C-alpha cells in the first residue's frame, strides 16, 4: 500500500478515537456509496455526522483546501444515499477533521463541526 494511504488510514483511526472520546458513536467508516466514499459516519445527540478526514504529514499545505465544491457535492450525495438507505431520522451535519503529523511523531487535530451546509438543489 502506498505511504499516503497508510497516513490516511492512520488519520482516520485518530479521528475516530477523537470523536469517541467526545461522546460520538461511530456507526461506520470508509463507507462506499457507488464511487463516492464517506470517511466517518457517527451519531451524537439528534444528529448524524458525516466527517471528512484530511491527513497530511506536514503543515505546509492546508488540507482544507482540497475540500472544494465538487468534493462537497460528492459527500452530500453520498450522505443523502446513506440516510435514505438506512432510514435515518436524524438531522445531518457535515464536519471536517484535519490531522497533521505522522504515526512516528506528534500530531495535531483540528475539528470543524458544521463545516459546510449541503448546497441548494440546482446551485453550482
């Protein structure tokens, strides 16, 4: 497996542990909906949370920059499919979790709850 895949899996593991420690219940992770993927699906209170995890080994590039409108649309479509197929009655929330570091060293976590709202239907 490529090193960037190892870093990504490590980051998602760190993100899951982070969420569990803060009272989130993890429903699933690495959920494939067609060609789209949801990194982490969790429940907290009356919300279902779809967390997009971005992991980088250095702080010179901002991982949040990779979450553009095209990525947001893919996440929202996958989340909508997940909610419909599982008949989830909860309100959806879209979070971003940014991890900077490596398994061999220190790391930082930035959690951005409600990072974005689903775009209006037909908006581009």
